[in-house]
């Protein structure tokens, strides 16, 4: 998705930029087409060739990608300083996106947000279980190595891990609470919690000695992912909620209004628009 926003459209260019196996790339691109993020367009008849173009649904994912990038800048720095920069074309400055309330325009912090049930609560579909073959990051030897090692990819790059993080964001801290909310197999939940502890996104705290019981709390590093989570919710409410509406309504305590999270320029304060920002 990141490379598509940077103008890559053809299979050979995706492969050259990312360096991942062709079979894996084919599977990922096909999934993005099937899910509505990309559409195939023919650019050559003989031999027949297609390119992958972002749909409106895919283009609307830009805020999610920006907040992922912004989290990495703060919490997963590149020792070679090869991280992309973000420019706001309207003010001409290199900037950071600031998550802000769509009603009062004030910056958002997790402690300032409450939730109430939305009209679509209880109707969100659960994905059928499937196996997941894990990649050993230490074995990656390609131009895409940094992207695959990225901590944000490790923490949101499979179907269960972001759901576990979402539960903890909503206040479920104990193993049995998360298991009941997600209907997740216990062995998978144990693996994901261990991985998140290893990434220092959550910490384990003993709340009962006999029998021993632990709960899981967000670290400062984990809390910082709430900007990404808010943008993912905004995108999901638009494209996945369906006719019944969003499953949750977010309330900004400072202004007492329902909101969605805008991204504003850290320099001029204006709301960022997709066509007016550039990663370079």
C-alpha cells in the first residue's frame, strides 16, 4: 500500500521496490484486489499486462498509512536516518501529522476519549479462522528488509494482533476478558500477548498470586499507537460498517461531541488533505 501511494502500479516495480518473493507478492496483490483496495487495469494487450491502481477505498487509507509512518518515526527510528519525510504542500514545510478532534480541532489524547455503543454494535462480522505462516525476520535478506522488520508491521500486520491491541485499548486487560471478546483460540492469544510484550507495546502485571494471574497494560509506546487506531476506525466506519452504521461512537471529553480524528499539519495547523501531502 505504501508503494502504491508513491506511484508504483506494476508487478515488476512492486517486486523491485519490496524484494519479497513473487508468490507472496502475487497473493498480497490479489487479496488487495479482492478486498476492493486495488483495481486491475490493462496497460498492454500483447502480451496482456495489467497494473494495480488504488480505488477510492484504497486511496482513503492514506491517513492510516501516515499515522503508521508517524509512529515509526518516534518509536522505531532508522539508525541510518533513511526514513521518509512528509511535506505539506500548502505551507511548504516538513511536518508531522497531528490527530485532532473533527469538532473542536484540539489535539487528541487517549485519556480524552470515551466511547458509547454505536448503531452497528454486535453486527460486525468475525473472520473465519485461518492458519498463518510466520516469517522469520532474521532470515530476510532483501531491499524490503527494513519494511518487514518494522515494529509497526509486526504489531498490526496479522489479523489477530491489532484486534488484541484494540481490546486492551478498550479496557480489557485480562486473558479471559480478551479471549471472550474476540473468540480467539487460547494458544494464539498467548502467542500474541508474548509478542506484544516483547515489542514493549504492553507490559505484564501480576494481580493475583494464588493461582498466579496476570493482566496486560499498555506501555507509553503502546499508547502512542492510538493515533493509528483512530484512523483505522475512521476508515473502517466508512468502508466496512455497512448500512447499520459504526459499532462504536467516539466522544471527545473536552468538547463533549462525537468526533472522528482529523490529521492536522504540525506547522500551520490546517487539516491535511491527501492531494496536498507528499512523502519524500
